[in-house]
C-alpha cells in the first residue's frame, strides 16, 4: 500500500458534476477509484474542502519575473526556475507550459526576451536534478516580425516538451496596442522608464521589421509548426482578417481576442478562446480590450490563463459561476483544467476520473477567498 493514497470527506468537482461528500483512491500515480460517501479505508480527511483536478496553465511568462526580479538584475537561472516552480505549484497548477519569448531584436535587449535557449536549458537542468515539483512543458511565443524568429524557433521546436507555438505581433498600432498611448504606458512601466525619444526609435524599428519580415515569417512559422505537428495559437486577434487567417491556418487556440466580434467568430469556428484570469479578477482588461466576464456571459470563454499572476487562475475559476451564471462549478473548473489539457494533447490529465493522472489539489474556500492547502502531482504530494 506504499504507493496508494486515499483522500476522503472531500467535495469533489468532476468534469460535469459535483460529489458533495466523496473519496478517491490513488494507486501508482493514477486515480484508481472515485466514489460517493465513505472511503473503503481511512485516508487523508479533507473535512469538506474542495478536491479539484490540478490546474493546467498554457500561457505564463511569469518565469521572467524570477529570472529578472528588477531591471538589469539577472538571477541565477536554475534557482529562478525552482522558485518559479514552487510558486506555480502552490497556486494549484500541476501542469504548466512555460512561455518562452522567441524575440531576438538587434539593438534592443528586453531583459530575458530573446534568450529562450538559456531559459529552456535552466528548466532542463532543474528537471534533471529532481528540483521541480510539477510537470513543465514549453510554449514558444514567436514574435512574427523579428528578423531571426523562424530560425530561432526551428532550433527549439524539435524538443519533446514543446506543446504550443503562438504567433504574436506587437507592432505598434495594431492588435493589443492599437492605441499608441496605451503602448507607451506599457513600455514605460516595463522597461525602466524609457524616454519618448527611445520609445520613438524602438517603435520605428519595429514598424520597419513588420514591413520587411512579417508576411514571410508568418508563413514560415505556420509551416514549421505544421511539419512538427505542434498546435498553433493566434494572439490578440482584432479584425475579421485576423480571424480569417487563424481559421485558414488551423489555429487551435485564440489567445486574448481584443473584442467581442473577433471572439465570437473564432469561437463559432471551433477555435478555443483563451482569456486572462487577471482580467476576470480585476474586472477588466489592463489594455482597454474586451473583458473576460463579458465573453463568459456570452458563452464564448473556453479556457483561462493566469498570464502574469499565477494565483489568479484558481481565483478566477471559483469566481466564474458568480460572474457568469451560465457556467456552473464543473464548467468553470474545466476552463482551467480539462479544456486546456486537451487543447495541447495532454489527454491523460485535467479531470478527476479513473485512469487519469493523480494531479489533484485541496482547496479551502471561504467567503473571504480561497487557499490551496495541498497539491499532488502524479500521486506524489509536492505541496
């Protein structure tokens, strides 16, 4: 019985229903039994706390905050990965796609951007040393207009842990940052107080890159992902042309569409719509784009991402039924577990069901908020 775990007296959220008082049996890292009522043997007593599937995060660049905790300060990469892994795990996330920005821009160095090989190497070393609590995969966030993005992506996409490629374009004046003032505010906060002249120079360079490289690079990245069978994500779709392109290129996930029209068209085409959990928790977009809550109430929200606040994923999922009553608790939890897992081919996890990986979390919910009390990854308690 050394590889067996029994959890009892839990409120268990299944993919389509809730067991108000039940138990699970875990054997050799997999869920062997799910039942209602008393467990066959005494186990860990949840005393009515929620038993949820471990959360699945597809898009977080939060690792950068650990590697560069302040402007111009770069922390030891492996130590930073271990710290980041611990924060992710204790937020209830048991599977994460670490978002590495494939963004090498001559004349500009934005922290750890453009260093995906360094970051992936640090993740590899931490994993090989047994320092990680949860499962890590990679999401390559490819900045389409950058001159070397296709070659840089080709160097990484053969890795077995690459599960998603997203097609980003942050050229000033379009998609997320159609409002140039919003873009200036974003970079003033991110880049340690750039002057107006420095911003003008950077924006001019990026517009020139887009005019010279974007069309061919986009085609090259789509072809590269297709050859490797890697799911594609679009990013910040705004116009009808963006939507048509995503559909044409068989995109699986639409990350953060900026308006209701784009989201509706993407959702209707079968593309999974991802929105930010911080957007839901805060009550709106920090960029002035569509609110996650509005898409949820319209039934167009398929999955959420914590983006830059790991703890927001659980908070948002538990908020969702109150914010959008068309989502009951199982439907809300699916947006942060089963649906994202299946979107990137991880069909062995994301729900509490016999035969699935025993990635589960204990959550204490109270009127004042919620807290992750325990985390199991593959049946092993890691927090």
